[in-house]
């Protein structure tokens, strides 16, 4: 999905999910909200893991009981041992249902295994600290959003179609909670609203080389030995938007794009630079355009794009 | 900030001369800015990367101490870069790095144990006291629910079956002997501890539901409270009919003072959230909900703890104390303990 922004350019989906937060230091940081699909996927993975954990625990306990030769009719110490196993089972299921999300989201990574796999995590909506209370609050509400509807759906399925009116109403009621992430702009679920949290993408990025330090950016071209120099009027035709586009082209480094862009710039500034040395030409132009624009910035003049 | 930068660079022990040469070569002022600081940024990235991979323990103390300083330095470098540099790759990367470091610095405080100590040592009581009005409303609702249950059943005993699901021997028309047997003489019963675990997990789920339903402006929470206490009212009516009220109260009081208290708090927590959503006052609805939710979450953690205590009492203490008077004494003592701990005992004031 994409929509047109105020400038008329196409705004990609990730751009529309972008939100700005101000940290306590007063620095505005961009956050990209996790897509609803990623969150649904994360929950599915977590539920699967929880289910697997419960099954494994049950099997381990049954195996232990069998290995010890315990059965339900025993009295005395053996009966007590069986009871102890039953207690362990009840507690394990309770913990799996309630503590799974809690324990993982309280860790330093702020994400359950499902979230981590899909590269998302939780954060405080106000830019402040993510508190323990907030994590507890958002996960207590999960019960009515996830487990209760599942219980209802399971009930409806097992009764085989002749569910009564109350059953359907209950289902609709809980469906409302499940649908909550679709009913608001920030894809908040009920738990997020109560806790003051949201789910964002945990971005990672590698630092690219500074283009203005490489190749022909500062000196003569390696192939032709020519040093490209541009005058102020040749540099003032473009703005920051074009500079960024040029940066992307240089990083992608595809021969035909380089040729095309070099030809466009030559046409615009009235040069005829000849073929074969486009990369050096563009590196030099990029560096000098950046120097030109940054000098303007220092004096408080910014040029957003070529129309500005 | 630059003094701090020098210090950090010193800790790093990188080849300062080599860096200086590269800085000299750079033509652009913004590139010199970048080259001078890149070492610190890379160190922050490495520390944050370790934390993200869950290797908190492997970080050296030096690195952990340096983290907040490096984070602030990087955040301020980001502000400067936005105003002076058009190196988009750098600005984007700094944004991501600052964000990742922000997660590490402002993430949940590590150490659930320490949080729990603060919680038990006063935090719980503070949270409970801060939702006082909601506790009063929930208490009134529970009293009304009990009375309604009694009145419904006494006007038409058929209501009893509607209120109490599952037919056991406790039903209208049961003889005094049958009812008495349900209250006394179960001390040698087996399977008590399993019963306790089951009770706990069941009650905890109900109280979590009561809290979570507070999200719908608190109305379902009230209904749930009424429904649960109506059962209590119906039970009271049943035993009253055979002159066993006192005995029933004793039977209930052992664990009921804890359990009903916990349900009261869970309902109050739900109401607190519901009230904040319905009547946010001057704040935005979401802000009000978040503030109330965090407070109520503390109360709810306590509720789960109380329910563990209640289940233990129900399964062991009640069956082991086989007479009304000791049961009442234990129940009253525990009630006094909870009230004293949650409402009277204050610390750090």
C-alpha cells in the first residue's frame, strides 16, 4: 500500500508507519511501527512455542510418572509423589500462559522469541523508560484478547454449529478486542493502550563508507587523471533531495544508471564530460555539491530540492 | 562533551595518530566531524550489539559504565549531524544506533528480583492505596452482589441452580447433616495439594479476567463481581436455612478473607482502568489509560500472590482446622494482616 504525501511524491508504507519520539535528552528519533502482519506472525510463533513447551512438560511428567510406576489409585508416599507431579503440571501451564511473554519482554531485548525472529520489539510510547509495570499491564490484558476468544471459538467449534445466542455474542464481544489493532492508527492492541507501549521494528543498519572520502571525491580520477572542479553556479542547480538520490546511485553502483545520471547532470550544467569516467565524475560532483550545500547549512540556508 | 570523548578514546586505546592523519585528509568539515567520532560510535554499536544478543553478562564493567555516556554523546552527535551534514548514510545510521542504544539505556530495568523487593517492601501497598475510590466501589458492588444473590434465591429457589453451576450435594432441600458434612470432617481427604494448585490457577485466571475486562469502561468487571458474589449470597442463604450460617462463615473465612480480598482488588484494578478510559479528565484518553494501567498492573501482581496464599489456605489450613472457632480466628488474623500490610504499613514517607 502506498499513498501520496503532501509533496506529491509516492509515500511508501514504511514511511507511513514512521512515528517520531523525543527521548529524555530531547533528541527526536524516528521509529517504524511493526506491521500488523509481523505482529500476528510473532504471536503465532510464540503460541506455537508455548504449546510445544506445555506438550513437552506434560510428556516429561507422564514419562516420569510411568518410570516411577505411579498411577492414580496409589495411596501413601507414592500418591504424594504423583500429587507433586500434578502440581508441577498445573504451575507449568499457568506460567506458560501468563509468564512467557512477561519474562521475555522484561529481558534486555524487550521481545519474545517470536518478536525477535521477526525483528520487532516493544517500546514506551512516550519515549521514556519501559517500566516493569507497563510490561505486566500489557500482558495481563492479553488474556481477553487472545486466550478468551480462542476458548470461545473452541467452544463454538466443539458444540458443532448449534451455539446459542449468548455464545455468539460472547464471540463478537471478544472479536472486538482482537480487532482492536485494526481500529486505530498506531496498531495498538488493548494491552498497549493500557500500558502506554507500542511495538516497533528493531532496526539494524551498517554504516556505509563516506563517499566523499573515496576515489575521485577529493582528487584526480584514477582512469583519466583529470580533476573535476565545479563552479558555484554549476553546484547551485541541485538541492538536498537530488544529493541523496545521487548518494543512492553511487552506492548501488550500476553502470547504466551511472551513465544516465552523469548525462543528466552534464546536460543540466552544460558540460560535455565524455564517456567512460562517469563514476569519478559523479563522485567529484557529489562531494563538491555536498560541500556547497553544507556551507549553506552552516549559514542557515537550506535548499531542499532543485525547485527551492 | 569533547573532554569525555577524549577520555573514551583513551579507554579504547586506538591508534590516535593514524586517525588524526585521516581526519586531516578529509576535505569536508562534516567528514572530519564523522572521522573524529567514529571510534566511539563503533564502540557503542559493539556494546549495544552484545546486549541485543543477550550477552549482558559478558560485557565488562568498563563497557557498562561507558554506555550511558556513549549514548548521550551519540544522541548529541546525531543532532549536530542533522544540522551540519548531508551524508545521508551517516545520519540514518546514527538514528538507528541512537535508537538501539535508547532501547538498551531506557529498556526494562534488569533484575526482576530487585523490582520484586521494592514491590513487596512498600510498592504494592502504595499502588493499592492509590486506587482507594475504586476499592470502595468494588466493595459496594460485592456487598450488593451478595445481597442480590440471597434475595434472588430466597424469593425463588430455582435461581440457585442458575447461580451455582454443577450439581453437587449442596442444593436447596439438602438436609442439615449433608450440609454439615461438606464443612467438616475432610481432614483425611487425599489430593489436597493438587486441589490447591488447581484452585489457584482457576482463581488467578478469573481475577486476571476481571482486571482485563476493565478495559471496556469497567462495566463487565462489575458484572463479573456481581455474578461471583451472588454465588456467595446463594450459598449463605442455603446454609442459613439449616441454621449453619456461623459454621459456613467460619469455613469460608479461612481462605475467603484472602480470596475475596484478592478478587476485590482485581475488580478495583479493572474499575480503575475502566474509569480512566471513561472519564479521562484533562488528559488524552490513551495517556490516562496508560497511567491507570501501570498502577493497576502493580495491584494485579499482588492479587496473583494473594491467590497463591488463598489456595494454600483453602487446601490445607481449612481442612486441617476442623472446627469453626479456630477457622474464624485464622481468617480474622489473616484479614487483619492484609489490611495492616496494604493500608497501614508505610515506608519511606
